[in-house]
C-alpha cells in the first residue's frame, strides 16, 4: 500500500504542470513524493523524482542543481536503460545553457541519440518522455545557430499538436510553442510566431500561471504590432490591455511596468505617439515611486526613441538632457553613465554636427527662459 501511494505521489509530481514561473506547485508535489519515498525506498521512483527535480532546477536556471539531481537519478538506477537515457538527454539540455563548449559536446551527443532512437524498443511512458526531451533539446540547440534548421522544429510542431488537449502535457505544449515562436521570430515569420504565442497564452491561462500568461501576452502584442495590419493592431491593443489588467490584478509590479511598454509600442505602431508617450510617462512615474533608476532610464530611452521616430529630434534630446539633470538632482550624484548610451544612439541617428547644433539651441533657449522667468512673464 505504501509503495502504491509513493507511485501515485511520483506520478502527481510528474503531471503537475511546470512552466517558466509555475514552479511552487511542482516543488510541493516533489516534496510530498520524497517524504513517502523516505519511508518506502524504491530506487526507480526516487530516480523519477530526481529527474523531475532536475526539470525544476532547469526552469529556475540553477544548472548546478540540475546536474546534481541528474547525477543522483543515475546513482539510483545504474542498470535502468530508460531512465538513464532520459537523464542523459536532460543533461544535454542543461549543457546547452552553459556556454559554447558544453553546447558543442551536447550537440554531438544529441545528434547521436536522435540517430539511435529507432534502434531501441521505444514504447511506454518513459520512452515517450525521452522522445519529447530529444525533440525539445534539438530545437533548443537549433536556436543557437545563425540560421536555424527548420527540420529541427517539425517534431516539436507534431508534439504540440498531439498533446494540445492533454492536461497532463500542458508544460510540454507550452515549451514547444515557446520554441516555435522563438524560431519564427528568428526567421522573420511573425504569423507563425503569433499563432504559437496565442497557444502559449492559452496553456498558461489553463493552469493559472498568471506570470507566464502575461509574459506571453506581452510578446504576442509586440509581434502583432510589428505585423502592422489593422486587424493585427486591433488584436495587439486588446492583448496588451489584457496583459496590463492581469498584471494589476495579480499585483505583479515588474510586469505592470512591462505592460506599459507593450502598450506604448502598440500605440506607436498605430501612429498614436502622444498617447504612447503618456504610457511611458506612467512608467517613469512608477520608477520614481519605486526609486528604480534603471527603469527610469529605460523609460527615458523609450520616450526619446518615440520622439526620434517621428523626426522630433529636439524633443528627443530635451527628454534625455532634462531627465539627466533631474536624476542628478534627485540622487545628488553624477548620472552621466546612464544617459551616455542614449545620447550616443541619438548621435548615430542624426549625426554629431546636428546633435551639437540641437544641444546649443536648447542650451540657449534654456538660458533665455531663465532670464525671462524671474520677471514673471509667464505668471
């Protein structure tokens, strides 16, 4: 009976959807299974728990922890070909994120594994997991190439279609759609990217992962704004607004700021520059309230870019210069390092001579205003 309970607990941990930000419920399920296995030591089940923990560590970007969990899984089942195979492929996915040299080794291993899969008796849930893991890994690997191989994403498309309505594989579908979206963006296929991101929103919403849903909506709004057709812009407007509402509903302050940027981008794509700047001003005010210097500078950069895109380079310069002065006054320190890249970008856009002239004209206008203001002319 105890072993049956342990098996059920492990299966729950494996089925609990794991998304980029939906980690706590999976960890809770793992802890519950591990507690039972402390009383009923079953090596194969312990290995499966370690494999699931490795996936959690991978989502948390704790690559050292992921490797340790995978090594532990291998120690528990030294003679279990299926589980060790799965651990090896998952280790390759960890290696892909560790840099160029580990990625090179992982590439060789993954391609060799893919060629050998047909030689094994690939039936049963573990081999299904191996097949899925190999497909995900090869797609992740392809994204590191300058020109990703389209065939690397065909198995992913098949997997997301196969499990589209399977609640036990929501995380697989979500990961697959994210990979397809990334590939489509990299290869300038916005329609395919938008389709995959809509699916990602649906998956995240289905399991109640607000942060994953909002991030997917922000990405979708950006893609649709880039498409630029009236229908796409209408959907982008709705998508960005829903993202903002969800961020506020769940009190996700960082994402609330990101949704303001998304809304500004959509408004700018609609030609509503003034309203877009209003959204960015909200972001700047939020940054001031939170004493977040980097977010404040990011807001200034976006405002300057919006002005520059309309050809209003004077306003772009004034935005940078006045924000620089305001931050320096507020912090009582030199804030030049934050704004130098913004001025450099503006210089690249209009040339150093024109930038110098604008700077001189603005300085003269400010000087005249300072001379006139004390007389009460604008009272």
